[in-house]
C-alpha cells in the first residue's frame, strides 16, 4: 500500500471535492445530516494492521455503535485510492506519505486517525558478508523508487553517516527486489513483508527494520471531505467501534483471529506472524500523534520528513506549508475525553 500515487489520482481527488460520496441525507431545507442508515464504506488493502477492520465488522462492533459501515478490500492499492478520489467509498486506510501529493494539489480529504505504524514489517536485508549499513558502500541495493521503503533506506543511510550516492540503487518493485536478492542478483534490498520474511528465510542478514524507527511509516484512516462534512458523527462512531474492537481483540484473541483470518483468507498463524510487524496505536497514542512533538510518531514531524524525501526524488514540487490542514484531530480528541 506504499506506492506513491499518480498525477491522475491526484486530479481525481481534486474533482471528488465537488462530487462527494453520495451517502448523505438532506433535510427539506437541504441541510446535510448524519445518516447512519446509509452504508458508510471503508476501504482497506492487504496490510496487516488493516485486517483488524474485518474483526470490527465481523464481530458486530459497528452495529453496537449504531453505524451501518462496510469494509471493502482492494487487492490493488491504487484502485482504492481511485475509489476514494471518485467518491465511491467514504474512507480509505492509506500510507501517510500517499496523502501528501494530493494534499499539495488541494484535494479534499482529512487524516482522522492513525491505524498503526510499521514496526518490523519493513526492513533492510543484505548478504551474510554485509554486517552493517556502512558495509553497503558501493553495493547494489534494490528497492522501489518513490516508495516508503526507499525513504526508509535513505533514513538508514543518513543515520549511518552515508548519502544515497554511496550505494548503487537498483529500481525494482518490492516483490521483484526481494526475488532478485534471493537469487543473488543484488547485494541488499529494502523491502516489506512478505518479501522481507522470505529474504531472511533464504539466508539474508537483517540489518535493521522499522522496529528501530517507530512512527516512520504510519497507516492512516483518511476520510473524504464531503463525508466529514455530512456524516461527521458517523465517523466518530467508526473510530469508537475500531477501539472497541481492539479491546475485544485483546480480551479474546482466539475468536478475533478466527474471524479475521477467515475474512482475509489467510491462516491464523500467518495473521499472528504479520501482526508482529505492526504497532496498533492506543487512543492515547493517537492523541499524541496529532501533536507537533518533533518525533517520528508525530504526524506533523513525520509528514515533514516524508515530504522532504518526496521532494528529493521529484515526487512533489514543494513541501506543504501547514500539515495541520491535512489533519483533523477532532474525532480522536472527542473520543479521548
């Protein structure tokens, strides 16, 4: 879910501010009101933390909050972005970096909650003879240009006192990068799961992972502006249902994991393994995430860092002036009261 979106999607996102999601109800005076009877669609993709939404839906947490919400899986990440852009879904869980380019272009949506951040699902793997990041100097390192794992790689290099020119960067999609590493065609790769686990299982030396960089790669619940305008109370119910389901997950893991794994069409064991690589934020952590703390776990700080990276690789033409305009902390703060 981490590929930087295209200019086409940005254009559609801008148009969506005029289209809306079609899930609103009007009074006789043409005033918008919340309409919990209308289906509210939340898009997710194949990312471990987002599988939790299957439990939120399947175990009735939406109904308990009085909201008619449906989870829609997108096997192709960009299809989900297009659905959000076109007003075909109300919300989408996306990689935070993918919100920056359309935000720059005036798209109408807000980040309302941090679902999770990568805590080991992304990593830098190398051949056994490479013992440290500094040993990567002059080596071929594969990753996907414009992806968050390229950003992660550059952060690792910087922390080791290196610059991107110190390595021979090979551009491949993440799956191909993992396969190339396993085949011995490159010296190292910055990749995410399941490619990362496969590379390690095939003899790769894991130099570092996002477990060492908490907050660097967050996944966020992002809501269409029209939906926020017309169904704000329903979004609050969605977030409340999410946190109620997290409590249920902790209290009865066996039941929750069974429901999620069946819906996601994976084994319980695979789900358990995948969840080790993400950190689900508590409500208190989410409140802190919307503050400008100067840490990676702050959406403002993280956004600035991600925008600097995107600018450096020519994916955007400027760093946004005010990341606060991308965020809406209202729902998290109200729930935390």
